[in-house]
C-alpha cells in the first residue's frame, strides 16, 4: 500500500490534496527532492494529515535522507499509534528491526495488515495474477508429494486455512477436504472468501489467537499460503498449529526467504524467513519437517521473490 492512498481520502484542504497528488507523480518519475519539498509544504499546512507525513517519509527515503525520513515516520506514528499505514514498520526497517518503540520491532501491527487488505480485497485476485502468484499450486503439489511419501491418501477430514485471504488456496484444495475453516485479519477478505464458497466456517481474527481458542487435535491439516510473511516470529503460530493437529496431521505453508540468518524485514514490508530459522522453529514447535523446497510463489518488478514451500508433520 502506498502512503496516502487510502486511509484518509482527503485532508479537507484542496491545496494540500493537490500537493500530495503532485508529489506522488513526482515520486513515480524518480524526482524525490521536488516531491519532498512539496510534501514539506503540505505537512506544514495540514500537520494532522497522516498520509502526508507517511508520503514525506517515503520521499525523503527515496532521496537518501534516512534520518529525515525516520522523523517523518515518527510523526505519522504519533498521529496514529495503531499504525494503520505502516509507519512503524518503515521505522523498524530503517533501524534494522531494533527500534524498540515501533510496533514492527517485533512484528507488523495488526491494524496495518488489516487496513492493507481491507483496501486491497476488491482487486486482490487480479493483482496476484499479475504477480504470477503460484502459492495454491505449490502447496497442493507439496502436499501431494508428502502424502505419497507417507503412503497415505491425499485427502483430509478437517482442515484450517490460516490467512485465508479470498480463499485461493482453500479453493485449490477444497475437493481434498471434508470440512474447512478459514481465518483472516481482514473482514473484507473474509467476505470475498465467503462469496467464493467452500468454507464451513470463517472468521475475521488474528490467526494465532484464533488457533489458540480451538480444541487440541481438531484437524488433520493446517495450511497457510502467503500469510506468514506478515509475522516476524513464527514460533507462536507454529506451536498453535501443532497443538490443533491430530497425531500425524500435516502443516503446509509458504514463506519468503533470504540467504542469511534469522528474519529479515524486506523493503516491501514483508518478512523473509531464512531456511535455518524455519527448520529450528518447526523443531521447537514439535513438528517434523517432511519437505522444504526453494520455490518462488510470486514476482516483484518482474523478478521472482525467493521463497520456501514447507510441509511438516505432528508426531504420530
């Protein structure tokens, strides 16, 4: 989500709104300096308009002024402590994830993710098609391979879809599942999944909290397509996933990855989890890794985003 797009459509001052529009156009042309100058005028004229500060931070960052950008993001965060536009995430990235007073130091704020996808819901499927998104196909193939290796049927009695979005992965696996429940932070995305059909239960909630409220050993499959990239620490969601799985139940999911260690907050404000981190986190959650395949599930600016497709099993 680009700054200013969306949460507040107008500052209430037509001159300020025009400056923001011009600044966005200048940024798209690569003219960060002039965009920042325009936005400095806009924020002086409308100091309470959140998107103005966020866009000013982006313009300053594009111009190489990191400290000045951080100050603009701090002003945005002060105006909106819920962090619906991701100022805290941008601060955390500038600070290398070490800025303790930002929501994204330990993970993106729920308000940011909810706002992002509430606004994105209507064009989500079309946008993913342009990004060559293949998460559903990758998860299906990985599960099929795992079931074959385990000499068990590629079919499940009950399953949970984490970060279900509009229901793309659920639709792909639907004929293999007897009963399916899904959860997503965004109410608008949940409504799209409901309209698509195939779910017996849907909820707009935090996936980890939703899992924690469910009975132990309830399902034989948990899956998540392109959802864990909005969580920094995957430990809690993996522990809860293992708890709700019956013995020998399967967990299948995708993550973005990188060649280093640990967890990286990318410039897209999505987390990349290194393979050693994933292996350790799964083991700590009591899950046995069955497969870990390096495969991109989407592109950005025409380039494949490094990713992992993983299948793990709860001890039998």
